[in-house]
């Protein structure tokens, strides 16, 4: 009886193994190419990345890791992505630093199934430089005193726009952080020199804030979708009709044979023993993709509700599908940042309007010159003149209150 049970188990496992090892794996697209394609309609003369790439190279001319920084810009007409392969260096990169490329580097094996070629391996080290450049601009603007700084503010906004050329969530969050830095810089300038600014200067500040508000666009989730699709095509087989089974690693049959009889290299237990069971247990490719899309849409729909009108205990629990749980971005805080930054920019427009009225009448208005919605409550931000300066206050989370202007410390 025991032998029959063992035989049945062996037969069942053999069938699972055959199912697992005979499916087709297909890499349907390159994530770097897919991300670039999303911005192919950006006119060449308007693309910020090519010039920024040259600036980054100049900034890091003495950096021992300069070659790595340069690779970050490979294969990119619009973006600054790097997927880790010397053979993909762009002609522009070779012209900039020809001494950094050797025949030995170019002979590196480029296995398309390697995770180093996946969207997960895309590096964005230039974002740290963008933020650092924005901080330099802030310092320079504050050093200019009342005699300048407008061009520094404009440059900060343009850096933010440049971040948004790339469709990943982190790019857009950094772009919003730079816009917040522009608002913070303007707050310091107005607090220190606002009463001496002419109406023309204040009008320029007002126009700059309008442009900053226009730069605050809704978040694009294209990059996150591309990354998920890339992970999916590496983890699932492809039946040609948009479906397939979970397969985990590449070349499963040959790897299993090596493990069983010809161990040139050992594979993990998951690849050789457990994977056929996982392929049976895991939802298929189409189901996984539909669940991912549904979870994304559910988060987006949740974020459409005002911040003050959401259930406090609302949370997005894990789906139980490890692929989705590891790759699904937490959108709530990211999308909420758009509302928060819009309120901050509009609140600064209110402050500038108050200063403009002061230049015309000699005193700050007793009432808010323009209405600004408070994203935390169903109402307007607070405004009053305190100690000779306009004070703008938001309710903030849990109604604790937050002063938006004047700035309270660094």
C-alpha cells in the first residue's frame, strides 16, 4: 500500500514537473525601451535629460565612480535610466568619456534573463544630484537678499519639471520635493525682504507660483506598471494569449537536470523541487495581472476622496500573492503629496497677494485676499495678521494645526 502511495505521489509530481518545464518563456519587451517610448513625443529641443547628463558628468569628473554614473545614462534618448550593460552605452556617452570603455568591459555576457537587465535594476542616482542642486539654488537665492533670487526659483522649478520627464513614482516625488523647496525658499525671502520688494518683483513671484502649480501634475503610474509587467514576464510563462503559469526561474528543465545528475552548478531548492508545486498553487499570469490592476485602481479611487473624509482605519492589506505584494506601490501617501503641495503653493500665492496689497495700501489686508482650500478639512486655510506679518495656517492631520507662513525655523 505504501508503495502505491509513493508511486502515486511520484506520478503526480512528474506530471507537475512536466507541466512546469515544458512551458514557453518569453521576454516580450525591454523595460528601458518601454519607459523611453512613453516620452518619445517630447520634442528633441525640449528634452532636458541630454544637457543634464553632460552637467552630471562635469559635476563628477573627479569621482572614482564616474564610469558607473555615466552608465546610468545609457540607452536613453529622453530618460536617464541604466540597466547595467556596457554594450548598451549610447554614442553620446562614448564621446563624453571614451577612455572609460574597454574591450574587456564590452565582452561582458549579456544574459537577457538576468535580473540585472530587469526594471528592478534600473538605477536613478541622478535624483540625488537634482535635489543637491536645488539645495544649492536655495542657498544662493537666500544669499542674494532682496536684489535677486528669482532666477534661482525658476531654476528649481525647471529641475522639478525635469524630474517629471521620467515616469517612475520616485522621480515624481523628488520633483514635488523640489517644488516644496522652492516654496520654502520663497517663504524665507518674503519673511526677510517682502516689505521692501516692489510690486513688480511680487508680481514675478506670483507668476512663478502659477507656473509651479502648473508643474504639479497628477502622478503617472506608467513606470510602476512597466516594472510589474517586466517582473511578470520573468516569473511567468507565456502562452501567447496573455496567460501562463508561475515558473520562477529561467531554464528550469536544464537546471533541474544539472541538479539531479550533472551538477555543474547547484540551483536553489525552490528552482528544483518546490517550483512545480508553486506553479500549481500560484494564480496564473492573467489573474495576477488583473489583481494588480484592481488593487492599483482601488488605491487611486480611495485617494480621490478628500483627506478629511476618509475612514481612519482604512488600510490596503496584502493580497497573498507575493509578486503583487512585493511590487505594488503604496499610492496613498504619494498621491496625497499632490494635494499637499498644491495647498502649499496656493497658500504661498495668498501670502504674495497679501504683500502686493501692502505695497498698494501700506498695510496687510485684514481678510485673506484670495481663498485657498485646506486639504485637511472641509474649509479654507486660516489667515490673520500677527505681529505685523500675515500668518497662514492649515488644520494639518488630526486638527493639530500647522503654520504655513511665516516659516518656523529651518
